[in-house]
C-alpha cells in the first residue's frame, strides 16, 4: 500500500465517529504495514479471521465496505426476529 493510501486511511480514521469502523480502518492500516493478521488481531484483541474478513472487504469495496450494511451480521438476525 502506498504512503498516499495510508495517509488517506489515517485521515478517515480521524474523521470517523463509529468506533467499530475506526477499528476496521486500523486493521487495514496495520495489515498494510506488513503486520501479520495474527499480530493485528492480538494488537486489537480480536480474532485473526475477523481481520482477514475486513481486509478482504476493504479490498473489494473500499472504505465504504468497512461500514455494516443491512445484509450483514446482526442486521439479518434482528430483521428475522422482527418478522
């Protein structure tokens, strides 16, 4: 990852209000600074599979991919309960 992209991510981190999205941005920054998935996971106290998931989602969708949408995770469960 180029320095320009890392600067972009650091700026997005500073502006982001959602703590979960901020953590995901850190995942991308750290993995692109050549830290292993396991090292990043340990640093952020989460599972390495989660780091991999968000790294791939960022690669596919960019910064907007780090936000949860209505078709992922808990949103599906909540919608199913409400119906």
